[in-house]
C-alpha cells in the first residue's frame, strides 16, 4: 500500500546527527537500506503509529540523551517509583576499569526503597488493586487460577509475616526451589518485602546442584513444594530437597526450616517424607498470618537476589543483583522492548528459576502493573498446540519465548498453530540464544500472522535486563539480528588485543560504562568477578559473546567464545559436565564441547576416556549420562558420548578443544594444525571411534 511505502521511506530518510558520539554513527540507517536485498522487515504503520517509540529518529534522540546525560535520563525514569528517601546527589558512581582499582558499581546510592512495595502496593494505591496480576495455568488444561494485585499483595504479606516470625530478616538468604506455581513469584516478592535475599534454584536442578547452592549462600530457610507434574510425569521435589539438606548438614550447613507447599494436584501430602521440627506445610501456617505487613525500606544498593549461573570453571557463580538500579532497569526495558500498554496480557514462557523469570515474569512486568500469565506445564502437553490454546484463552498480546521452543514447534507443523485464532497477539519476543532467520520467519509469519514484530532481546544473567534489543515500533528488523543497544548501553566490539573496532566488523562483545541493571559482584568472590568480566579487556565489561556489526549498524550475536555452552537457552559450563563425568568411578577423563543441534541450538558432546582395562559398553554409556543427570539436572545430559582412548593435548597438557569441536561436528578436513599435540596419533584414533 502507498501508506506502507511512505512509512518505509520516512524510516529510511534519517537525519544523520552523526559525529557527536562516535558510537552512535553505527546506528545511522543509510538510504540504501530500504531495499529488498537487505532483508528488512518493517513494523506496520499502524503498529508504529501507536508505539511508545515510533521512529528511528525518536529512538536516536532518546538514546543520545541516555548516553549524554545518564543521570538525568535515569533519574526521570526512576521518579515514577516510590523512594522513601532520594539518592543524594549522584545517580551513578562507578569504576569498571580494573587498572584504576577495585571494580565498583553503584546506582541511586543512598536512596531507600522497596521492590515489593513498588511492584504491588504502588499499583494497588494507584487504583489498580482489582486488576489481574497473575493468571495461572496449570499443567492440565482447565486447571487454572488468578490473583488480582490486591490479592497478590495479601498473599505476599502473609508469607512475609511468617518469614519474619521465624526469624528471617534483612540480608538473610532464602533458597526457593519451586516450579511455576503462583507461590514462586509470591515467595520472591515476600523476600523482597522484608529485605531478605532470595536465591531461586531452578526446580530441574539435581539434589547435588541444589546442595552446592545452599552451601554457598547458607540460607535461613528453603521454600519448596511436595511435587510437580511436568507433562504426564510427577517429580518429587521435596525428596530432592531432603537429600540436598542431608548433604549440606554433612558439610556443616544445616537449614532450620523447609517450608513446603502442598501442590495438591500433583500429589497428596500423605506420601511426603517429613522431618518434624524442620518441615512445615505452607498451607497449615502461612494463611494464619496477617495479610498486612509493613515494608522494610532498603538501600538502593542492598542485595535483592542471588542467582547462580554457569561459568567456564566447574563452580557456579552467585550473580548478585541489588535493588534500585535493577528495579528501574527491568521496568524500563520491559516497557520499551515490548511496547507495553496497560491493556496488554503478557506471557513469558521462561521459568522463574532463570534470570528471564526474575526480570521478565516477575519484576519488570509487575512494576509496570501488567497482567502476567504464569504457566506450570510443558509447552507440548497435551499436544504442540498448548501455547496457542493458552494465548487464545487469556487473550495474550505479548508472547516472549526462546528459539529452542520456536524450532521445536516449527518442526511439529503449522496445523498446531493455525488451528487457533491468535488474533490477540501483538508483539513477540525471543531470548536465550541467537534465533536463526528460518525460525524467526516462521515465528513472525506463522505464529504472528506476519503482523507482530519480534523483539530478539540479547542479555545475560549478569546484565539483569535487556542490553541489545529492538524497540518494535521504531526500527525495521533483520531476521536474526538483535538490532541496537537499549538506552544507556554502549556496546563495543573489540579485537583480541582489546582495541575497539568501528563500522562493519566482528569480534568480542564488550560494554563500555555501567547500566543500572548490572550485577554488582559474584557472591563471596569479588576477585572472580573482576577476573572473569573486567580483566580480559581492561576498561570494559566483557560479555563472553562474539558479535558482528553489519554496515547498517545492526548487531548479530554469534554465540559464546568461552567454555560455556547454551542448551535450549540454558547456560552450562563444559567444566561442570566434565567434573560430573569424571566423578563416575569408571571414567578417567572427559572433555565436553558443544555441537550444533537442530532444536536445542547446541547439543552436548562428550569425549570420555575410561579407566584402564574398562571395556566400552552401552550400559556404561547410559550410566555416564545418568551420572550427569543426577549431578546437574536433566537438561545437562550429554547427547553423545564419544569413547576416547586419549584426548588431544598440547605438550603442556592443555586439551585442544578446537580439534575436538571439529571431530564432534565431523569437519574432519578442517582439523587445522595438529603438530603441536603431544601425541598427534590420538586424533586418528578418535576419528576411527566416531561411530561407536
Ligand atoms: C547468554 C546468557 C538472558 C536470559 C537467558 C540466558 C546467550 C541470550 C540471546 C539473544 C543471542 C543470546 C548469550 C548470552 N543469549 N539471549 N537474544 N541472542 N544470544 O541467560 O543463562 O545468562 O545466558 O545467552 O550467549 O551470553 P544466561
């Protein structure tokens, strides 16, 4: 239509405004862009007209302001929230340059506020107490529930009061090991209300992984439920907690309280093993407490939560986020990246056990007074149409998910999608790994009926919120590109030496200057924080990701450059899987690499050397896989075990993963130089065993 063409033209004709900040030159959209070969997908003029940010020019103005005057920019956004006391007077003080001393990031220092108050009370006081905060959809279709903002606040207050009653106070850690029941966000908010620090552990993690996390943060209480049903299977979560707590007690950490929610639809309480004095049924005690609870005012820089994530060594890192900056950042990114309107119904398929569920199931949406769908089940149960059934049922308008789910639904066929109306959908989102253009197009055209823009949001547990993301009404999109930085974020691409490279280029993705949602430390290990993130390229935050920037300034994330792999959007260090494998009595050595996987993005490929004299067997293969499942969790189970008489090592003993990656992906003509290996013949042996 001519309307559409005019819109395209106006997008292509941008005032350059170049020169002021060199970084901004990268986002000047050239005239040549508005052509087909550039593979651009434009938001419809109707969408842009109503969008919060409706043109590249408007985006540029806001972005420039955020870079030139971060204090003014962020304090204006912060003023929509309630602060018991204002920050004084500096908005941000930071040192991210290791050469100048200890890395330290502070936003809104000196101000006092409360996350829970801003997410709940503030919305109720504004007259939105009757608005639905959470629609809950159970594993079985037809099993559901809902809570308004006022009701959610009452539930949260009761739990806060109970936690206070048993002695949980400001600064105390609480571990939460729950599936996607409403009680999970309730527990997070209840901790936030009293200044306790929650540490949610994804309920797919094993007893050992849970124990490791409990040992690290020594919580006053663990909150869990008896069981959960995922698809047709029931999983006894309480038993996993029991064995984790037993392990921890052996290491001298005993937890005095295990508050257990009876998830009745999954299992009756009678069959649950019980330790009197330590275990308490949630339903028996929490409802007895008052539904009003005074707020604990905390400093903007007081910790809000810990969340463990994988790095390139075996030990998970406790990423620590604080209150004020994280609050302002998650709220703002949610609003702009999804073009949020108060009438939206929002559904993010992530579990609260990951950062996405912290920032974009719980805090970001609730701070905006949004209505959120929380789904307990599996997206392919009872069949692959479940997501669209839920979308139609609740009239979901913003749907945020991971590429792995998109790919697996794409494989199941369009009929599961087209059977449902989906006409409520307005904006789609993707997170966790790069989304390949084919999956992007299917998501856009089939799920979104070619009507909904896709926000491909690049960020990390460490960043707290979106870093590189489309603003859906502002820019034309390129399938597979996360596009441009969010307000206040200055991404740079550096070469191996840490020199910034300009224009069209590829290299390591770093960030210059802090942003309000940045993590402040690794719990108990500030040195590792500096070494991992700030020392590789002094002066910058190093993301661990590779990235290229095209001639139009669009960013294309190319995956991790460290020993971290990304399975269905879940991060796991190769070292963690290796250490699980070598704990098996018959495994002498293991090396794990990621390989391309059609649905999961990356699959886990493990080279395993057995103890002298132990023969290869199918049974042993299964038992190795089981060891990893038990020690880390099902998602980390290797897809392939490759028997290895020896591993390719340098003379100094370092495993050459580059070669293993090539063998794993059968790129045998690209093995490269193997002459530096201590024993080059191992490569041929490995190739010979490829199909065993
Ligand atoms: C890593 C962070 C952030 C929530 C989920 C994962 C990869 C994440 C994208 C994206 C390309 C992405 C990166 C990043 N990643 N989103 N949109 N495009 N890659 O959080 O477990 O901390 O993992 O996930 O490699 O470093 P996480």
